[in-house]
């Protein structure tokens, strides 16, 4: 992949961010974590999660150190929109931010995408997804293994429809989304990576996952070829539900257009996994 070398430095410092996971989830506010978060309100929560032993660029062998943990903050939203809930529960959307939002200030996560939408009371009242938006610590990259355990814990604690788990992310989070698809596609009903990239050699692992890919044609940080190569690889392995949207005359910020398009969320909700019978 020729583009890899042109933005390798950016990728190294910007892509697979590390969140950490563990069975110990607690609400930061209110302090009494025995109560569910208030429906219809974006709240800050935290999880004490194991630390990755390594963080691979495109996912894959992502091992965790069960002896070391750290607190990971995340924004969490439980819908007040009861019409979005089925007997199986609410759909869940995992949102992965970009490199600029790393750190320990959860307010930064409200700047873009689904967390921005859920920060608006009017829009939040119609939001149909349980939203989980973890914050990656400084100097870390996304770990698919960590994120899987975080999602599984949320599923055990809240009314999640496990046939409707969706993943999206921008820039570094776009790379993280591709990493998740290469690591645990069997849990993902659909995904939307934005201005990210993955390893075309791993396309066979996501051959049956609906994927809508977004990129700016004039992206100077992550060339649009990164997304185009993944789409071509997916088509070559027989994925018949992959869509590529390239925004002309748009640079790195292709997420503003993508997340403002209501068709993206309608598309997510139209996708559902066929779960094995218990």
C-alpha cells in the first residue's frame, strides 16, 4: 500500500487508540452508581479496564495485561425514545473519536459526531441508540480487545439488542473501526469508518458485514486511497453490502457531513445480525 508510507507517521501517532476494559463499571455522576443513568441525558461514566500488551496498527493479535488496569472515561447515553426499543432492547452505537480528543477531559467528546448530537436536548429526545463513546488516554491507540469487553459489559448491564450493535469512528476512530471489524465482526451488525484505513489483507474477515465508508477526496492526512483500497478489497472478497462516499473538495474533516446526514442512522437501524438460537 503506497499510501501507508505517505501517512505512516500520522498513523503511528493517530490511529489505533487504546481504551482499556474490565468488569468494574461505575457512574461518575451521580455518585450513587446503583441507579441507572437518566434516560435522555448524556452522562459521564468510567471503567477500570486492563491495559493492552500491544496495540497493532490494523488490529488482530491484541492481547491484554490483566494485572494492570487504568480508569477509562466515557460518555454514555440511554435513550428516552421508547419507540426505539424492541423486546430485545435498544440498538447500541459505539463511537470512536479522533486523536485530538484523547486525554481525560470528557467534555472534548461532545465536539463531534453522535456525542455532539446527544448533547443537544431536542435532538437527544429523538436519539434511538444507546451511545457508548470512550475516551482514549493520551499517547494510546484504540484496542479492539479492550473495546469488545467494554461493549460486552454494557450489554450485560443495560437493555441492549445484541443483534443491533453498530460501530463508527472518525480519523483515528476510523482506523479503530476497521480494527474492530477485523477482530470481532461477528458482533457488529454494521459499521461506518470515516477518514480512516485498514489492512486490505484482512477484508475476508468482514466479508459479510454491512459497511458504509466515508472520506474527503482532498484529505491531506489520510489519503482517500486508504478507504478506496478497503472498499475494493471488500468487493473482491464478495461483500455485497459496502458503500463508499467520497466528498469532493473536502479535506480531512469528512465527519461533519457524514454525521449530519440522517440517512446514516436510518441505514444503521436497517441492519440486523442473525443471532444464533440460544
